[in-house]
DNA sequence: GATGTAAGCCAAAGCGCTTTGGATTTCTTT
DNA sequence: AAAGAAATCCAAAGCGCTTTGGCTTACATC
């Protein structure tokens, strides 16, 4: 030991001002030399700070974790790493989410949490707000009677723009293959599309709107259903690249051509392993990196933990509209 | 309070034998009634048990987390949930993995860890073995001078079988589009294929073996390269469904037919969002659920934590060979 | 030279549990 | 009925930190 009290060591290491710079240096030095790291368990018990950010992960035999999650995680992890934050996933049955949130907050297991896939009037958001732990929602809820901190992309504008472009190309029968419509993002996308249609006095009949979980198979089925309808669309907007794989397969099966018969636009979350430009016909997309969102959420959570950010700050990212070969003028 | 010492309460709750059954019941009762849960931070400091299993997650701008990870996580989470285990992900730069492992072990942040994507002579395995924390390797290393606990699928047999079938169908020029060949799974697959070829006096020339990271784009490029070679293969085995998407696209671009010109077999990790039977031509696959593996790893980790399992037990799962329309006799 | 102030350090009290080493009571044995 | 064994329970000592409240020393002030 270097004959200093525990107190001083602690203060030196934690940057408190009541230690002389020289002492601090000595302590830091010795710490580095001996590879000393304060025991987090002890520190946690004493301070209540965990150095971790939490995520309550819906789990169950019937629950499929979204492949988007891993990309979000990449971004989150990348930032977290550089700030010595660990991430704790608390797997939870769908009907016990509230209990889990209460538990991790009461036990101070994490310093902050993030919420994904929010629904309108999401109870988790209300709960977290009530519990008073730093949090950020990735996406948005709706119809809550208070503001809350979130990071979302402008889904409505994205799909509005995409639709507008298709209309300009002469399309009047435009269909939407959306994700799970209990989630806000899907609602926003639908809204954006409908508004664009309405602006040109067009409508979205129910048979031209399909909401399903985002699998290749569902994309295929939805597309067949749309195209085999008597008033088939000439353009389809699809909420995910994975579903679009199925859409393309269906279109081909029906002997139709992209973009000759059908124009196609998809939303691209930017996966490294599946790129819209590599579709048999390069895909026009609304694009926003979900990975970048993960990093930003981590950054903001860190800021909240250290008190640099507070209040119900909402952040909405614009979405790129990237035009590629999959769209063309409506067939005559 | 119910006028019992802290000691007794602790013992009652933790199932120690030196409390009368009646007292235990009383305590349990009161605990439930007041929603009392021992503070994990305190318990952790006292016992050294964290109630968490850890994963050191390679992270960085250039690091793409494998989409398989999320499926594995589904399984792991599903089991962990039912046993009140949380999962902590420690994001780490590629060159600091060792430091991170040492840290989480020294600090007792987790009770057990799992290792994924092992390479031959994997240093992480050696390290964990040395550190003496419960762990399980998902996959296998090779050339280590000690045994270790793992869960792996029989990649070698799977690819051996697949190859044998293709040979029986008359194929002699069989190519392999493999994943990253620094990882053991890829080595095993290559080995299985080569052994099957050798058994029929066939070879795998270098131009017919491609190792790349498993993206759609790489699958496309690899396939084109294979098929544009003068001695093009008549059958291709592909290490992942995602790469196979690219392979199918390349085959179509070249105006070739499946299985008329090219037979195709892929390994299927069983994603809910992309199924081999839904490819334009239903894909023959070697199949093994990575999700089930995740659940099993969690189960075994839990067993190790509680001392029910120990020693270097290796578990190798057989792989299904599922024949669908994508293979046929070699073209004459 | 006495007094006030700030800087620098420390002893000890938690944080909320588990566990050790007894102490006390109850039940068997002889 | 005395003694030994077994069953219950408890006080207090950690676990390894942070933080409170106080004590010393050094320096500036009058």
C-alpha cells in the first residue's frame, strides 16, 4: 500500500476535488501498476450506480426476436464499449414486463433503460416515467398524456415522400405491406402513405393494406394477395427488406416485371448482410441506419446517466429516399 | 417486521435447513406479501454470486454482429427467463477481449459465460479454463491441450452427408461457399465435404472453395466466380441461407436453372424470417436450430452455476439433412 | 503572533445482504 | 432426572466500496 486512507484513494480515483493533484497522480499510478479496479459490486452497493444499461427483452417460445435488434445492438454496443457501460438483458415473458421493469429499477440493477418497439399509449413508457429512471424510447408512442425522451426516424415523412414519388410517376393504385400495426412505426408509415394519397385525392382501400410480421414468407403471401386482387396495385411499398424478398419472389412467380408491371419501394434499415442495391432489380428505398440509432441511443442514455441530458427531449431523424431501378412510371 | 433476526430471514428465504418449516413459511409469506426481494447488489457483495450470465461481445465500427446471434439469444433468453437469470453483454474491442474476460471474472460480475464463434486454439477458451469460471463454448475450438465444455452441431457429418448425396446423384464437381474459415465450424464443414469427396476419389480444387463472411452479396459474388470458371461446378453447398440468397440470384443472372444446371444445398440455422422451403426452388438443407442451441447452452450454464454439471463435457448435436427440390442428378 | 480559511487527509459509518460461531430451547437417551 | 443431541434462532462480523463529519496542516490576514 501507499499509506493513504481508503477515503483518499477513493476520492482520488473518482476525481473529487479535495485531493491534491500530486496525491491523485500517485494513487492513479499505483492503481494502474497493480491493475486495481474498484469492485463494482461494492461500489454499486455503496452508490447505487450500476454502470449498466438495461433492456427488458420479451422472450418466449412464440416470441421471435427481431433481426433488427442485432443491428441496433451493434450500434449501442459500439458506443457503450467506449464508455465502460455494460448492457444487461432481462428476458421476460410478455405479460410480466411491468414486474421486470419494477424489479430492475427497485434493485438499481441498471442506471438507465431503453425501450424498443413502442406501441401507442405504451404502458412501459408510462411506467418508466413514473418510476423515474433515465430511459429513452427507440421509436415513439402516441396518445400519452406526457412527453418523454425518444429517438425515432420520421417514418411518416419517409413513406409520404415515397408515395408522393410513386404518384408523380403516375401510380394511383399503391399498396402497403406494413409491419405489425400495433406498433407506432407501422401506424406512422401508414399515415404518411395515406396523407400522400389523400393529397392527390387517392385512397388506400383495405384490401391494399396488409399488416404482418416481417418475414419473407409473409411478404410473399401479402404480395400474392395484393396482385391477385381484381384491382391490383401497380406499386407496392414494403416496410422491410426481408418482406421485400418475398414480394420479389411473388412478383416473379406471377410472371410480372419490376418495374415494368410493378414498382417497388422498401424501407431499408441498413443491414450489412442484405443490401437493396443487390436485389435482382435494385431496390428503391427509404433508408435509415438502425445501427446509428443504437449508437445515438446509447450516447443519450449515457448523457442522462451523468445528468448532462434531461427532460422529455424527442429526436426525429429524417429518412433518405434512395431511388434505384425498382420504380418506373405506372403501366398504361 | 415479524420479529425474527435478519439471519433467520435470510436462511428461510435461501432454503437453508436450520429453520423450522413453519418459520420458513411465515417468512416466505411475509416476503411475498410485502413484495420483498433481497437486494441483488448486497447479495452479490456478500456471496459473490451475480445471478447473471455473461457474453463478451466483439464490437466496433467494422464489426458486424452476426444475425444468427439474435436467434441464439432467443433461445438463451427463453431459458434464462424461467430461471431468473439475466444476461450481461460486455461490448469489447476485438483486441481487448482478454482484458474484458479477466475483468468480469475478477469482479464476479457474472456467474458463467458463453463463448461463440470459436476458432482453432481459441485463446478465450484457454483463458476461461485458466480463470476457472463456469463457461460453455457454443461451437468448438481445436488443438487445445485440454478438454472443455462445449455444445456444437456435427458440421462435419452434416456436410459429409450432403456431399455424399450429391455424389450419389452423379455430381463430381462440387463447390463449397463457406463462412469465415478462421472459425472452426467452417473448417469442420470443409473437412466433411472433402472427406466425402475423397471417399469417391474426388478432390476440391482451390478455385472451388470460397470462404467469405456470410452476406447476400458475398454469396452472389462467390457463385458467379465459381460458375464463370472454366471447370464450373454442377453442385454448390453453401454455409448459410443468407449467402444462398445471393447464390440463387447469381445462378439466375447467368441464365442457369436449379436444379437442372446447378444443384444447391445450404445450411439452415432455422430463422423464423427466412425459410428454405420458400426459396423460388425449395432448398435442400442441412438443418439445425440455433435457437434450440441457445436454450441448451443456457440450461447447461445454469447447471454449472449450481454445480449440477462440471467437467469438460462436450455435446455434439446431429444435423438433419432435409431434401427438397434444389438438388437433382448431375447434368449430362 | 494570534486568528481565520482553505486544502488535504482520515476514521468510521453505512450500503443490505450472507455467514460464522454461539447461545438457547426442545427432544432423546440412559 | 441428568446429560447429550438436535433443532432453532441470533448477534455480529464481514463483503469492498463511498461518503459524512472532523481533524490537521499550511498559508494568508490583521
